């Protein structure tokens, strides 16, 4: 967590204990903090404060987007085959379909047109940045394709993996619904938001006290929202410098890994304008990804083989399968993430231990 977020959460937990839905002075104080946080999130995402719905995180926001539109329209949802499972599973549960992606991991526009021509859809979900590879989609082109093929269908984007790296007001402007999450920008876990732009067909899925303008009932997590806002504010103000610094580290890391590890495949795009700066996905033939992650952990490196949420999965990444990566390469998938707090010393350590770990694992297999 960013220090600004830690301080904000600690202060709110200590002094703003009121329920923001109440009427007494302590409730009103909590409500002011919540409203201020909403203003910050709205500005960072490019929305009106009234369009921001606080949630328990990215997963809830994604579910809310898919189920909220499906419930309001009665129409099936669609999403790409490389979305986070927080999108894929509610799409499938709502009778929707997955849209193929091109070999570079971006949505296949011809496949999208064909699927929309098969029958009406209430919402299409296309992530701005992939959480495993960092690959970017051009939402303006996607929105134009949807408008030409299926007028009235709305666009949702999961921008969780993009928020730390990209100008969301510019990139997400074509989307009617936008998901963001606190922990991806150095905020606390357990807090996120869904932007529901005015005029978007939407039905609440959590019913109760009618909080968040009747779109998501439940007592709001004031401390989480304030910490999220503090992290977003710092992220936006430092983004240009952070992206430049992290991109330099990333390029050095990738170059060294390619030189040191025979057969290593870099799945993430090389071009900086086609991906986020902080995510790189390797494929390492000849090793098992579980053993690779375990050995790196013993060497002091925290890594995963795809989505952190699915690091216990037995099958290779659905993202790598969707883009046609050879299974032998996918079996050795390794995702490395850099962030605002990453250091050159950490990159040096990774570069130093990776070749030996892989060599040991390959000898064991041989």
C-alpha cells in the first residue's frame, strides 16, 4: 500500500466510525469523507461523482456490471475469451458467450461482429489492459464496432490492471461501465468501484438499504474508499514519472531474462504502446510453472503463473490458451509484476536468481 493510503485508512478508522447512511453528526462526518473520496475516484476515472458505485473490489464490480445490465435488459452478455474470471463466469452464468481474440491478445473485431449478429446482447465486456500479459485494447474501436453492429448494446471495461498506468478518462471514455480496484493502485484490498454512466440500463443485484443510489446496498466501507482515493490521487499525480521509471526496469529485466534463459518466450508485447509498463508474462519451456514459482519464492521473488486469483489452478492460463500459445510454453508460464514501489535492487535480484532456478528445474526434468 502507498503510505498515503495507509495513513488515510488509519485516520478514518480512528475518528470516523459513523455509518454514512445515518443522520447524526458522526454519520454526517463519515458521509463527507465518503463523498470526498467519490469525487476523487470520479475525477481519476473520468466520470461524474453520481456515477461512481463503491464495491468490495474488482470482482464485485465486474459481476455487478454484467448482471446489472443483463437483469435490466433481459439480454445476454458477451466478453472476450481473455477476460478475468470475474467477468467470464458471470457472463457464462447469464447465458452469454465468449468472443475470440486475435493472436496478439486483443479482441477479434470480426468475431465480435459475428457474435453480435447472432443475436442481441445487453453488454459487451472488453478489458482495457489484460491482467496477465498487459496487452491493451483500443476501446474506441471496440465501441465503434458495437455501435455499427448492435446499436443499444453497452460496453463495459475492466480497467483494474490499467489504472496504475494509463489515463483512464481518455481511454475509458467510450465505455458505459468501468471497473477499478483499490489494491492495484496501492490502496487497500476489499474496495473497488464500478462506474455506471447516466442512461446505462442497470438493475441492482444486492438489495437492502438502497445505498449507492439504489445500485449497491450495504453499509459503505468508508475507510477503504478514503484509502482508495488517497492511492488514486498519488497514482495520477506520479503516473508519468512512475511509468517511465518502471518501463526502464522492465526493459532491463526482459533483456536480461532473454539473454540468460535459453528458449524463454516473452508473451507480453514488446512495444510499450501496446501494453502496460508493469506486467510481463514469460513462457519457460521445460519447467513446471508450480515448481518455478515455488523455487523463486524460496529465492525471495514473489511471482505467479497467471492471474493471482487463479494461482492454485491445475490447468495453464486460459489467456495463453486463447491466444494460441503452445502448451509446452504455457506449462512454464511466469508472470512478473512491477509497480510504484519496485526498485532496481529487486530487478537485480530477480535477474541474478532466475537462470539458476530454471537450470536446476531443467536438470531435474532431464
